[in-house]
C-alpha cells in the first residue's frame, strides 16, 4: 500500500535532479510504501532525459510531462496522479535529509493527522545554512483554526505532509501560471484540517539557487512577479469571506502584510506603470485600495511611501515624475 507520494516538479534542473531524487530514495521506507512523481514542466535542458532514466531504473518513480505551465500546474498534475495517503511536495533543486521519513509517516498515521509539519532550512551556494524558525508547539495537536489563531503561520508548502483526501474532497489546488502560487492553497488546506501537528525533526533543505526564475531581474520577470504577488494578496483577501470573525481578523492581518510587501516591491523593483495600474484597479474593485496597514508594520520610510502610494498611485504622470523623485529625497 502506498502511504506517501512525493511530487517533484521539474524545470531545467539537470544539475540538481539526481541529488533531489536520491534524497527520497535514500530513506528508510519500504519500496511499496512510497512513490515519486516527476512532473517535467516543459524543460529545455537534459532534465527530461534524466527523469526518464530514473523512472526506468526505479519502479517507485513515475514520469509525467506537460508543456510549460509553471510550478502550480505541475504540482496539481502530481496531486491528480498520486496514489498515496499523504503527499509531500519537493522542489527539484532541494533535497530531504537521510532516513527521516519513516518515523514521520508512522507518526502521521498513528495520530491520524491531516497535516504534519516538520523543520526546514535554507542552504546557500557557499554551503552556509540557516534554520527556518517556526512558532508551533512541538507534538501539540492543533485544529486548523487554532493553528491560524495561536501561531504565526509561515507559508512553507514543502515543509509538510498533506492528507490527499482533504485536497480532493475540498477541491484545493495551486494557482496555475503564476509566481506565489501557494499562500491561498496553504491556508485553505489548514482551514479544512482538524488534526495538525508540528514534529521538530529537520527534514527539508531549501536550496537558495541564484538562477531561480523568481530571482531574475529582467523587466518582464519583474513585471510578472509584482503582478502575481498582488494577485496572491487578493486571493488571501477573498479567503476572508465566510470565515469566523477571529479567522477573518487574522487573515486581514496577513493581507496587510501582503499590501506592505507589494508596496515595497513596487518602489524597489521599478515595474512598468501599466502593471501597477492594473493591480491597483483590481484592488479597488474589491474595496481593498487605498491600502490600510497597521502602524506597527511601518518604519518612517514606509509611512511616507504609503501616503504617496494611496494618494497618487493611479495618476500616471505624477507617478512617473514627481512621485518617484519625491521618494528619492
């Protein structure tokens, strides 16, 4: 019986893919307990060749391919084709620590968990690493509502086991064709979960890859990144509907942080005004503009920027000249 499905989206990672897959194979699980789903998202390097070779070599590995649709679409394809009770999402330039999954899977099954959260860290090209801090109580059983209300929920989609049946029954999927595809996915899953536990075991290594698509500085990538971040914030805004008042308040707190970071990104990245204008118009339609951001989030520069942002953002001439110059004073 397959207990765990490991979904690995693959896009132009020929130098990392074997390390990633071997980290899953080098666990203490029996062959029949897990499967690996490699989802080739239109790679143009040798990733497809490597993926096919791995699938031919190991019976636990299943290879799929699609035209380039992005990380969200690749993960969704993996969900649809998975057979495990639980799903783990693993990005193809990352890896898992050796022989850690057996105990976690046993824990998830014994406690009938909907979601199991484990530790992760960022690993940099120079070999340095930094643990990602969390605020969850170790081995404490949370409901989804209590997790959101009592902790600082960090959106780390790869640092968890997910019960597949919750995804299917509640039609929860990743946004497709965008960056920042995961915040609403993460909160929807939590809100539909009754049994969540954090187990303080170091499992996941996020590789800080300087060639990652989200780190590119070309203008078209900057424009899309800012557009998609703005839309991710609006999906959190929409998620507030039909929630209890305490949950709505917590999600509103999160939405304000999205507003703040969107504003900062716009000032820092210098996108085309047409991109900004379109985002702000969508916020206006939902009653989410002007931005309202709690003062404790804001430093002095933020407060100045927020004033001009709310007052002049939809005036292109002012934005392109006096507005931008004023912020440089």
